[in-house]
């Protein structure tokens, strides 16, 4: 178990308490989660997710899993009448918020944690997880489960906040710690939740360290692409045939 698995932002907590606190965060912010994402990123998260969807290149007949899929924005972008797309998330409240929106005709919704994905071995062609991997309770277990459910030759696409370029970092930190919690208080009425989200980004492994964890989980052809000077990063890893 890593230090990340025993933390809630900058606070040290037990593994179970981390799980409970994170569940409360997403239960509280679910109604305004997508609006806050737009405000916090000035809408750039939509461009990052569009790049993710293009990288996946979903094809007819495939089964795709959007893990920690929340309100289903990535799942909807991946979906189509000729494929199966499953949105899996531990927060029923987040999925309920997503199911109230249009465009869900070709989505399946599944309650479940990344550390224990309720799917059979080797049933998924491509797996995506967007800004959700840093909120799992056990990172090593989540990566192992992602590897387990993928078919041989299947690919995992993980979009996550990462280490910004050093020249950008002071301005990024100022915005993150001073502006985002205030937006959380004003818009979502949950400043503590958004303080956690900012702190969790700083606690998460950097690009190379996270890539190494994919390799440790058994993935091959591990690579990543920095987005917006490293503010976000798209990690891609394949399950060997």
C-alpha cells in the first residue's frame, strides 16, 4: 500500500477512511460536477477528453469500459449503436446525474469500484479512465483490475492531472489553491471537496513514476503524452497478447 492510498489530500488517514471521504466528496459535488469542471479548466477538459476519445478510436463490435465514468461524458462520446459502452463508477449519485442528461441511448451503467471491477476476465477491448485514477483507494489493485478485465491486446487509456512544466507551476499552483476552492464554495457550495481535489493532484505520482506503475501491473508498450504543458497527461498501456 502506497502513501497515496493512506491519504486524503495532505492529511494522513486510514484506507477505509480515505474511501469514505472520497465517496462523500463525489456525493456532494455530483449535481454541479460538470459545471465545476468547465469553470476550473476554462473548458479545456473537453479538449483533453476529445483527444482521449480520438486516441481510443472505438470500432464496431467492440466492448468498451469507461471506468470511474461519473456522469458519463466520455462514455457518451465513445458510444454508438454498433458497440457496447459501459460506464462504471462507485458513486451512484454521479451516475444518476449523468443518466438525467440526453444521449444515453447506447450506454450501460454499472456501480462498481476500480479496485474490484464487477466484470469477467478478458472481456473489454478498450478501457478509459478520466481524472478518476487518483481517487481510487488502492492504486496497485486498480491497475491490476484494469489489466485483468482487458482482452489480450486490449488497451487502457488513462487521462489524469499530472506535473505541470516548472515555468508554469507557480501560476498553476496559485490558481489551484486560491481560486478553485473559492469556486467550489461559490458554485458547488463544497470548498473542502475542491481543496481535496487540488491536493490530490499534488499527491499523485508524476508522469514517469505513474508509467512505471503501469509496467509493474503487467502492462506493455506503456507510453504517455503531456497535454497543456503537463497539467494533464494521457497514459496509454496495452495488455500483451
